[in-house]
C-alpha cells in the first residue's frame, strides 16, 4: 500500500514541479529555433558552395562555420538553463586565434563543430515532433476536461452528462500523464544535447 501511495504521489507531483514547466518551455522553443537554424544553415551552406567558383563562397562558408559554433554554444546554454542538466564544455581550451580565418581553422579541426552541425540540423525535425506531440496532448487533455461543457452545448461524444463528468475526471489523469510524457521528451532532448554539444 505504501508503494502505491508513493507512486501516486510521484505521479501527481509532476504538476507542481518548476522543472516540468521549464522542460515544456524548452520544447516550445525547439520548433521556432530549429526552423531558424535549418533555414540559416541550408541557405548559408548552399550559397557558400554555390559561389566557390568566384571565391566569394569562401568567406561566406567561413562565416557560416563560425556562426553555427556560436549558435551551438547558445543551444548548450539554453539546455543548461532550462533543462537543468550538466553539459561539458564544447572545447577544452579557449580559442587563442583572433583572426576570422584562424578561428575558422580551429573550429574545422574540432569534432564538436561537426557534431554541433548535425545537432542543429536534427533540431528542426525534433522541434516539429515535439510541437505535434505537445499540441495533441494539450488538445486531448483540454477536450476531456471541458467535456461537461461540450455536452451541454451538444458537441460531446458522451451519451449522458454523468459520462461526460467521468471523462472530465479522467482528463486530470491524462493531463498528469501528458506532463510525464513531455518530461521524458525533454529528458531525451537534453541527453542528445549533452552528447552532441560537448567535447567529452
């Protein structure tokens, strides 16, 4: 009996934890940021490689290389702030080169640069997936919670008002389960960020 009470307490506690809503905030940011990263990287790399024949593409690619490192650094900090996870540094020592070309060469040699590029590109489909899951869970939970109102308005699939009340009560448990699902999704995203945005 004590184990059941503990399990129920842990199941309900998720709704009152600050980290739950920080995780949801991180997932909400994933779609717009992932879209912006994808558009920038694809456009920048396409433009750079397309202009290599006239040499203009070289400085464009260098700037894109440097930019995606800075973007990855921002993503690393965002994951640390919102997900409260520990991510090792992206490099073991600061870049001493002051010139753009010198910094670009250092970045090209670092494996984290290429892991970060993959992370930023993959964040776009992950952001879409996170948004779809979140919208579905919110819509499902909201629809169940307001089912008695929908029944009165004649838009409920419940056959009786008592049934709509039961559906509404069930919506509380579905909502709590949804928070656990979103926490799991944020945990997976955090693990991916830790692996791809660190020099470990």
